C-alpha cells in the first residue's frame, strides 16, 4: 500500500498544471483568457464610424518567464483567418514584465524602451498593433509572449515582413505563454 501512495505522489509531482507556481503566463486586464476583446482594441477600418473602436493594443502582463530570457517578443494572430499576423513587437527588454495599453504605432515606440514593431500590411497599413477586424464573424485572436535567447533580433528591420519576424522569433524562443480572446 505504501508503494502505491508513493508512486501516486511521484506521478502527481511530475505532472505540470496550467496554474503551477512559476509557470510562464500571459494575462490582460482588458479581457479574460477566452473572453471578449473590448471594442477599444478593435480596428477602426471596415467602413462606418464606431466611436468605441480605437485600434489600441490591449495591456498585457507576463510572469514566470524562463530565467534564460534575454528579451521578449509578442505576436498576435487571427486563428480563424489563416493565422493572419496582426501584431509583432520585439526587442522588449528582459526587465519588462508588461506592455501598456495603446503602444504607439511607430517602428520604435517609446515604451517599452528599445522595442521595435513590424509594419502591418493589410486593410490598414501601419507600424504595430492592428486590432481585430472581423465585421461579419466572431474570430479568435491569440497573443503569444515569447521569451527569447537573444537580446536583439538584429536581422529584423523596419522593412521585415510579419512572417519573417514570426519565424525569427520562433527560432529564438526558449519559452512562451499565450492568451486568446474573441472579437
């Protein structure tokens, strides 16, 4: 009987859980994982004028990143539209644990200092965040924070595509955490 209890304890301690202390997690004060992304974070394109839509990036915070992280990157995708990439921000310093709401739409935003964003080429052409734009359907959007093994992704620049940036980030990832929302 003692061996069965001991074996059960060993198996339980080796099984990771989503809420394990020290787990790498990503969260937002704007929406719960799997919840509805507020209109303020939706795109402003698509015809008509909705004053609630402002195309502001949501506030994001992370904890429990691998100790080996030398920088961070965030990639946002529309999972229901061929994984279309809506946002890439990278070279986020290792001391950062969050992004504020409404990161500037420029290549080098002032916050977080040193970070860079990829130019979004689509219905709106701009640097940085392009919010959900699904006027006739409800789509799932996923935000992934990547802990990277490099301090800077020097092979990326202001002309890099979102696909190139995402592939470069994936290749340098030592851990990741995600949150998704619907819009």
